[in-house]
């Protein structure tokens, strides 16, 4: 069965649209996935997530394993029931969290020993256990355990990390295949392998070829947007995409600024996630078609206009900048919700515009128009 169908291609770039079929419904690509690390998109209800038009969300195996815990998720028969969200969910394996909590972990050939950042308890992740945990979470798209390095990393560090990542991918895929045969239903879960190799093209190529040989359902670009320059990031991305089979979906892990998304789609990426829209909302920042604004700035105190007249979200249809500025300055939690709704809807609308541009054959023109408005000289 084919799980990913390409529906349109841009003639001048590598941008494309597609449909990714999952057990909880289809996902139109390119797509932005709001991040629900602990089973919740920060400050938003599941009703809010539905209203902003989310087609798929991301949650994290590492965090869900620690809290609420695997036994609790078993009681609820998975994350969908636990959080009352019934659209597709992708789960990150936890490799990035191992990297970001580096003071608390030790990586070995067999897996990762780490201490919980909640209570200091000791735990051990293996590639097989991470697959088992995602089976309990019952997400639609699973990822392999990987070693994520901070940039700049030396060639030797990157090669060693990739060596472990490749071995773990083999073990993950083998264990996943066993569980997949036991799956009941029309559409089984999908397995994405994570491409590593820091900024070294030969290592990235080796990683892609290895995952292709394993036969993963999709490719997740890991280890970028973690300390390298934007130039290095894009050069490495383009070099990596040269080797990925065109019929497979490509997911750029942790990328979420509007300009980066347009650039990455042009290169051939299909899926994105990032915490920035909600994190920046909690700091008073709003994304608009004219660029980023900070509602805490004094110029917005008496502003009676919406954040973005071109936006159709609940926030822009009902509230003025002056009110949002007041909420933020008085530390009212409603500001977190309203700004998060807007930022996520803004990015989702950008992906709608991207898909429309690809289908109409004017991607480069629409990208140029966006950049001229969003990043004026």
C-alpha cells in the first residue's frame, strides 16, 4: 500500500503537495504540526486545535514515558483517548530530548541511560523499547531512536553519532516490523527514520542510503536548526534532499519560522513542527503578514486594529492589539491562549498559501510576495 501520494509539483522548484495516509485520517502536505510535548499544545484546548485547522500534531515519547507514564496511557488505550484528540499524531522518539538534557544522560552502543528531569529516577531507552512505547501511545507516525548532536560538531563526533543512529535504526525497524504485522485495521502506523550526520554531506548521504535500504516509510531530517548558521542549515538540507527518494515524505524536525518554512518547502520538505509559535506567544510576540510584532510595546496600548487584518483566526476576528497588549502587561493567562491561537493559525494559513501556490504553478512569485511583506528591506 502507498501511504504518500504526491498530488502536485512546482515546475521551477522542488516544492510539492501531497497526501499522507494515516490510521486517523489523511494529512495534506506541506503541513505544520503544532507541538503537544506532554499531550497538550500549550495554553490551547483540543477544541482550539481543531478550530485553527490543525491536521496533525506532534507529541514526545520521552516526555510521555515519564509523565503520565506508559501504564496510564495503556489504561486510556493510547494518547488519542487520553487527550481527546482524534486526528493524526506524530511522536518524536526522544533523541533530541536526550541531547537537550545532556547533563543527565549517557549514550552507549545499546541505548541511552538517563535520569528523569522530574525526580532524578534512572531510566534506560533502547531502540526496541522506544518502539514499544510508541505502540502504547498509539501514534500514527513513529520515529526511530537517534543520537542528536549540537552544532558545531566535529566530523569524528558526527560519524560516531551516525554509527549509533544507524544501528539503532536497524533495530527499530526490525522490531517495528514485528509489531506492524500484529496491527488490526486498514492503515498501520508509519515509521520515519531520522537522518543525522551534522553538516557533513557524505555522512548525510550515508544516513539516507542506509535508511532507504531499511525501507522506512518517511525521512525525518534531524540534527539541523541546533546551532549551525542558516546558510549551513539550508546547504546541508539541500545536499541531503538530493539523496532521499522522491516518493517518500520528508519531515524537517523542529523548524517553524515562516521564512524557513517557505525556503524548506522550495527545497522539497513536506512536514514541519516547532514550539516557537506558542513559546513566542507567551513572550508577547505575534506573527503577522507584515512581520513580527510585540504587543507589550507602548505603541499598541491604544491600537484598535487586529493583529493582522488578513488573518481569520478567533483572536483577529474578535480582539484588538490594545486589548491584547493590556492582557499581556497585566499577566492575564488569556494573552497566552489568544496569541498562541493566532501564531499557529498564521503558520497553518502560510501552509495553505504554499499548497495553493504549488497547485497554481506560481510558487516562486508567491514566496517573493510573502518575503517582501514579511521581511521588508
